[in-house]
């Protein structure tokens, strides 16, 4: 009887291991959902849809986009955190994911404990867009003007947004306490910059490049450490004398907590393969972005490092949603 029970128990363990192994080996055997925590039409949504096309072709399964906007991306993120950790529901996260906790400690999720960073997609710099008649013959002179002129206003798209952090970092570097004027979106902020109602806005390359080209906004500098191929005439902030300044918009995939490492590696490898496709490379390059293949471990370090970085910046500068 004892031996019979022992054999039965061993069979159960064997079948359990076999079932678990075949579950990840067959992944995906049904549609995968990419949750975008923004409304359709924004950069996160567009990037997600381009990636979904590539993954659908690789996997032979539909990769569906589900938009869940609201509460500064918290609604979409909280939804993904509560899903099964089988890899079939993933969050299309961006830099905002690492910034939101820095200004809002009451989020309905823990950004470290409730998520599994899986794959990096790409990144794009921001650019400082000044009013058309902005002073200074180049970026260095313009930053000198900002440094010595009190009571300047700049545009941002919400407390703790990437535009807000970018402006606060510049204000801190210049030693000039410039004030952020909060707008509901990048469009209204750029419109007021064009009209000279505010001094500048720091926005995505997608927003500002057309305005730079037609002269309705003056391009000053880009926030990356290297010049952008989409606007090679614009220097970096660092070239213009703003030491150690760097901030970029990035996109990546996160799953709920404790996704099987084998599924993590599979999705990561699939995304990295997609990032080599000429379609995706050219799509991001149009607006100054680039694909950025990365290992699971490196992407995890980027996410967790970003959480620490923006928490420190928020504490130092007093940014708070409260």
C-alpha cells in the first residue's frame, strides 16, 4: 500500500511538471492582449500597434490592443497587475510608469512587487520648443537667457509628467525657479508657446518636429545624450552647457508579478526579433526614435533604476500630486 501511494505521488509530480513545461512551451496558443494605459492615437498606442503586427506574424496568434486610459496610466497598470501571470496580458509601459509613483504614493499597485519587467521596445528624445522670437543665436545663448531672466513660465502636461520632470530638471540645472503651467495635453501647450504666452515647452519629437520645420516653433536642443537623426542640427542639452542632463521617453512590456522566467525569455526574444524589422526601425526613426533590444535583466534594471531616479528628483524638487 505504501509503495502504491509512493508511485501514485511520483506520477502526480511528473504530470504536474510535464503540464507546466508544455504550458510555457506552447505559448502562445491563444490571443495575447497588450494593454495600453492611454487613449488611442498617442505614441504609446501607435508603438503598441506596430509591435503587435510583428508579434502576430511571429506567433501565429492575434496580438490585441486594449486601451485602458485614465488616472495618469494607473487604471491600465492596475488592471494588468490583477491578471493571471501567464503572459497573455501585458502592459505597454512607458517612462510614465517610473515617474507616477514618485508623485503619487497612493497608486493602486506596487510598481516593483506587482509587475514583471519583460522587454524594452524603444526610446525617443524630447526637444525644447521655444516661442518663434526666442532670444539668443544658439542653444547656449538661449539657456543663458533662461538662467538670468526671472518669472519665466513653461508648458507641461500634468504634475509629474515627463514634460514636467524635464522642465524641473532644467530649472534646477539653471538655478532659476521657472514655473510650470499645466495643460491637458501637449497640443495646447505647444499652441501657447507658438503664441508667446509661455516661454517654452519640452515635448515629444512627434509633436515638435513639424513645428520646427515650418517655423512656428523654434527648436533649441534635444534631451538625449546624442543628437537625433531626425533633427541633426539641434544640439543636445549637454552640448549646450547643461551638464549631465538626459531624459528620454521609452516604451516596454511588463507582465503581472511572477511571470514564468521561460515565458519572460520567450517574449523578450520575440520582441527583440521584432525590433530588428525594417518596418519598426523606420517607423520609430521617422520621429527621432530608435528600437532598443535589451535582455530581461537589463530592462528590469532600467525600470527599477528609473523608479529610484524619479523618486529622488521628486523629493529634491518637491514635485507632488498632493
